[in-house]
C-alpha cells in the first residue's frame, strides 16, 4: 500500500480553482470573471437556440443509435467543420489536401496535433530542436500539452505590458531569428489571454516570414465567431496562410465556445498537406494515434454541430446566435470603458478595453490590485488581470468598474 507514497500533491488548476472559490463565496455581489465561458445578461449559461433546435430534432429521431463513430469521427461533421474554417471555396479542400479528424474539443485537437508532430515532424532532418514557439503569454494548457509529448514550449514575445498591445517587433524578430522550419503556435483569432490580435496587414507580414523561413504554423482556433461576430472574418488569418500554399500548417478547432458546447467536447484537427497522397498518409497515421488514445470520439455534440453546419436554416440561426454572443461582449467592453473613462474618471488609459478582441480583456493591473479585487471586491479574475468579458452583465458592470477604480487610485 506504500506504492504511491512518493507521489507529490499536484497544484490545483489555477482557473478551475477560481471557479470553486467563487462557488464557495457567500457574498451576494460576487462576480466570476475567471473562466472563459459565455454567460447571458443574467449571468447564466446559454444554450444557443440553434443548438436547442438541433438537439431536439436529434433526440426525436428514432434512427439515431449509439453505435461507435469511426476512429476519425463523424465524416459529415469533419468535412463541414473543415469548410467552416477554411471556407466553402477552399482550394486545399477541393484538392483533397486536408486530413480532418474529430477530436475531444480544442484541447484534444491540440494534443493530437502535438503527438502527430512529435512522431512525424522532421526535427532531426531539419536540424531544429524538439520545441514549439508559443506566445508569451498563452493559454496555460499549451505548455502542459507540449511538455507531455516531449516537445519543449519556448516563449516568443507577443504582448507588451508597457503598451498593453502587440509586441509586433519582438514577435517578428523571433520569427526571423528562429532556425528555418521551426514550429510556431498561433492563435487564429481572439488571443487567449490577452485579447490582442495582429491586424490583417500584420498577419500578411507574419505569413511572409513563414514563407521565407519555411516555418510550420500550428493554428489554435478556439474562438471563431467570438472575435467579430462574423465566422468568416475570424477565419481570415488561417485562410490567408492556407492560400499561401507553401506554408506547412495544421488547425485545431473547438466548438466549445462558438456553439456553447463546452461539456460535449466537439472539435477537430485539420492537417493541410502538399498533395492528396500525403494527406491520405497523414490521415492514416492520425487514425492510428487516435485509436490508441480514445478509440472513437463522442457522437452527440458532433451530430448537433453537423446538423447546424449542413442545414441552411439552422446555420442561419447559428450565425445569429454567434453574433448575439459577440455583440453582448462588445457592448460590455463599451460599458466598462464608458464607466471608467466618463463616469468614474479612473486614472490611466483604458483604450485597450475597446481594442482587445473576443472573450478576454487584459486589464493591465498588477498582482496586488488583482488580489484586492478578489479579496475585497469578491471579483474573481486571474492574477495576470485577465477578465472574461462574458462574465460582465448590465447588472454587475458598475460594481466591477467601481472596484477597478478603487484599486487603481
Ligand atoms: N485553445 C485556446 C486558446 C483556448 O482558450 C481553449 C479554451 O479555453 C482551448 C484551446 C480549448 O478548449 P476546449 O478543449 O474546451 O475546446
């Protein structure tokens, strides 16, 4: 029974720990701005009307059974998911150069992509270290995912705390100085945790360097539709890279946020190759990895998303749903900004609240200020001052602004 005596206690996950602390808090004005999950204006989880319609139809459909999906998942789901991110007119899809596999949401896509690279990327051949460049900062799980497969995560400059904006020079300098054929992880849109994205012109310059250097682009796309409310616009960077043809890349896609299907674990990995033959070989190897890890992905959420993506009426409803979520978040940005700058006249510049994109805002507060927000204000946020805009509502935004004002003065 002493076999586990050498197992050290692991620290709790920082984000989920915040949620538990929030739930245990008895204060009636407490606010949870920690976790990146959409909430409606009453602070409640929202089942999208498009999702509700699809699931109701699915449950009523007596021909739906509970057999295994194939190893690579529901084919109509993966093919329509590929079209969603790459565009209905994608040359890569038409030329059969995209290998798509259904995954356990975005996390599973990142993991499957990481395992695939660890087995098949030509690190030795290209003379590059077994490493991946990740933005500083990034989604906390990226480090853990790559470390677990023996690919070392290395930071590239991304966010400049002085300007509360993109460190474009630092980022592009690293792209240029890295060895040719290095792997870089890119957030497709609505960067987590900073909400800071390159402009379309900057993406073009970044793509130019990828072409020049032969770098591999590992796109993580967890927020398509959340950045602008427009699914096509938010796929702009990915589509631009794919159109360049010579940039080797893959895309991790999650439907957790844009379909509100967090717990159903719906996602896909799309690997783009140079030829249909390579693509078929890649797909066969992805299937081998998937078999040993999960055998077959879960069916329900993938069926829901497949219906939404393939039935025009449901798709139109979903577009409206996504727009509504993004719109509420953009409204909250404006309200928080107005309260701080016009009403409270809080010291400092708060333009970044409006400029940042997607679910999160990096307030630019220090750790002591964040601690006061949490301990005195009962406002739950991460210690790097990231707040989830989706946790703000018309009912709590004044309270939150008041506390930000208090800790800044
Ligand atoms: N990648 C990024 C950047 C994220 O922010 C998230 C979720 O927060 C994910 C991937 C994956 O999330 P999920 O596994 O729930 O799809």
